[in-house]
C-alpha cells in the first residue's frame, strides 16, 4: 500500500469500508436476502424459502442461463480475436493511425449501448446480411460492445512488453510469424486471459442492446430477470440474479487460475 503509517492504513481501510459497504456490498446482500423471501412489507423480509431457486435453475431460467453462457463465450472469443489482432496491428502504425484505430474501438462504448443495438438492428435487417431474428445478431452486438475492452487490455500490455525478447529471436533468424506465435503471444497470455474474463463478465450482464435484438428462442438471462421483475416477480427475479452472479464469478475464478498459471510462464 502507498500508506505506510498504522493510523493511515486504518483510516484508508475505514474509508474503503464506508464506501464499499453501502455502495456495493449492501445492494448485493439485499438481492441475496430477497431471493430467500416470500414477502417484504416491513424493514426486514419474511417468509424464508428456497423455492425461488428451484425455478431459477430449471425450465426457462436454465435455458436462458445456457443462452447467456453461449453468447458470452462466443462474444468473448470473437472480441479477443479481433481486439488482439487490432492491437498488434496498431503497434506497427504511426501515431495518427494508432489514434484512429483507438477511436474506432472506443466508439461503441462511448455511446449508449441502446444506440449500438439500434445501429446493428438497422444494419442487419436487410439482405445481403440478414441477421435480424437470429441468435447471431445478439452475439454480434455483444462482440461489438466488448471488443473495446479486449483491444485496450492487449494494447496496454503490448506497450509494456520488453522488445529485447523479440529482437533476440529475430537476430537468431526467427521469422516474423514464429516471433509472433512463440514469443509475443506467450508473453501476452496473462493479458489475453484478463481481457477474456472482462469480456465474458460484461457480456453476461449486457441488457440494453440485447432487449432490442433478441429473438424469442434466444433470450439471455438478464432479459429474463428484467421481464420477471417487470411482471412483479421480484423474489424470483432476485434468485435468478443470484444464479447469474454466481455463474459469472465461477467462470471468472476459473479464468483467474489460468491467468495465474500463465503469469508464472
């Protein structure tokens, strides 16, 4: 920590807890408590039950969870591929070209996601690329929205790379493709894993653009949570939200273990 004195550390932790508990921990705790309740008319909930989780892990909820996982995995892989390729290409460009590429990838997150959804809906509702009404338009929208984070993560890691390793490999006669696959990408592996985890988490929680694009047979879990709470099923929606949070955290923990092993390499 940057604070070395005992009093300063205690003050820093106190400030952190004062901000973290009411702004982050308490709302999540309320959702967890609501997921085990049947009524909440006073200061505290009543009627403890676990029946909401029965509905949250089967039927329509299970199908929506599977849809979210498939969408997030596909969007993360596509975003990581496109963002990494663009970051590697940007490293070879001059300053003006790099700025133009940065602006291109940042644009989808600089505007509201509902605007991105509308743009994709208009662009892919007519031939020759007719994607409206299919699952692919949802995956495409998620890819566009999370590609900026993959690009920025990999681009920042490329800047920190020591060029000595690549220069040593090139001086020994290694071809550029060999240097890329056997030197540069292995060094970028921790950052690639971190970018993949970030893209996955953002895709799992995406709602605004998805609401405009999803077909009836491809409903992600955030949409189901929204429709459940909109119909007044607050407690069931809370249980589904807890399932969404738990699933995302489990995947991120698995990705963090891969990233830790990659860092040791």
